[in-house]
């Protein structure tokens, strides 16, 4: 339906929908993983707490604006050819009625984190390439560097978001555009050859990649990992956003195992120990990690300087 509550300029050609959950729900913390750093061309957080995002739905591009509606709801406004499809799947995307009956953490810190942050949901956008490509850019580099590369490439090769979007909001390139970006453009964006080649390979089989959203997460992970250059960490980061996978633990993350160890055990652990320690929390290991961070319970002492940022442009 046409929106009747927004400013007339925003309401032009706008579709809207409000969805609710049977328990508390927080828009901001649920959709925040969609934002790839400050200045993400595809995501904007307004001063009123609204979250604007631009995506490529199968039916076309869409700009959407999400705001909190009471303690248990989200109000959505959408513009563009993909607006109707986006709104139709909104409750599914926000995992509003996900089953938490089997999530009862025994560790007192996790139990308290779950109590403190009742509004967290997983994300199930179903848009696999949209989540996969930024994850590839983030492989084994500082987030500052990967976010800068994302901004550079989207601003140059993306398209303007439809509707009355905030200034500078962009839709990321489609698969064919990612495939055809010249290698020297990736280089200029400080993306090394291995990551650039992985993006191009993924773009070549984009249709098959998007179909992984229709199978169960374990099979989806297996199919994605069959692509050279895509490993456990990249698949987990994708599954956290595209598949609604609450168990998608980012094994191989530079900091995660140490954070889990210091937060829950009082000392650092490695990936193998983290996997074993969190095993009783399956299928909610990613949820537990997010709750640690959102509740302020995450701990990790700082030791020495960070590794230098690699600049591939001078190699």
C-alpha cells in the first residue's frame, strides 16, 4: 500500500509494511551486520535510528528503510522494482519467529547476555552474493582495509539506489559487473589478486550461488566451499547474513577464539578449543558470540601493536 505517515517527499511511490514478533525484537542490532563499516554506500543509519539499505532482489533493485515499532515490531518502507518482493519476505528476513526453545546457555555470562539482549534475531536475506562478496574482501585483511575497498568498488561500479534514498546510497554491482571489473581496478582498490580472482569466479556462477539460499545451511556451506578461495570463515560470514544460520561460527577469525576464551574462561584459547568448548551450544554458537558482544560481556586484553595494514597497490 502507499505510505501515509512519511514526509510527502519520502512517501512518493512508497510501499510499506509493519511486522511483529511474539516477543521483544530490536531492529538495530538485528540488521547491523548488513553494514560494512562507517560510510558503507549500501547502508545508512539515520539520526532517528532508521536503517536504510539498498539491495538487488530477484525482481529488481530496492531501497528500504526499517524503523523500530514498539518493543516487538519493525516498520518498513520500500522503493523500487524489488519493493513488493522485499516486503513480502520481511518477517522471514528478520527471523521474527525463530525457535529458541533449545537455546538455554548454562554459562552465567551467556545466560545474562541472553537476558540483557532479548531482541536479537538472526538475518535471512536470501541474497547470497550480496553477503559473499564483502566477506571475500574481508579475508585475512584488516577490516579498515576491506571496508575501504568495498566503498571504492561500490561507489565506482554500483548504481544509485531508487527512491528518496539518503545522499550517496548505492546498490552494489550485479554479478556481471563484478565479473567484468578490470584487475587493475581491484588493485587500485587495494584488493589483492587472490581475493579479486575469487570474486570473479563467484560472479561467474552467481545463479548457482544464489540457489544455495534454498537448501539447508550445511549443504549450502558445502556448495560454497567447493569454490576455490572460499573457506570456512567466508562461508560463516555469508551464512550469518543470508541464511539465518545461528550456528555459523566464524572459525579462523583473527580475534574470535581469544575473545571467547577470555570472556568465558579467563584465558585465551585457539580455534580447536573454541569449537570444542562451544559444542554444547549447537545450533546457536554464532548467536552466543553475538550476545557476548552486544551485552558488553566480551573481553580481550590488548597486547602490543596491531599488525600493519597491507597495501597491495605498492606491490
